[in-house]
C-alpha cells in the first residue's frame, strides 16, 4: 500500500463493504479490524433481536467508517 487511492486500499475498502473490519485485516491492522467488526456486528445483532433497535444507526456509522478508513489508509 504505497499511497491513498492505491489498488490495495481499493481492495480493502471493497472487502469492508461485505464485512466490517475485513479490509483492515487485509491491510494488517488487526486491532482496528477487531474494533470495527465487533462494534458493527454487536450493533446489528442487537438491532435484529429488537432488544436495542435504536442501535442500528451506530452499526451503519461504524460500517461506513471502516470503509472510509481502509480507503484512506497510508502505511
């Protein structure tokens, strides 16, 4: 990953569209990947079980943040 907008960053951002945090994992940033995956997944799961339905926007925000973070990463 040489610079912002490089092919590696684009691939990482596309990976994040499907699973939040996967792009960071592809880039080798394990703690960041774990944070995005856990927060987005927990928010989505709680919203799906109608326990805390108001948490789905937080999950969406973290999901979009993970995509942008992967796309703008500079090593």
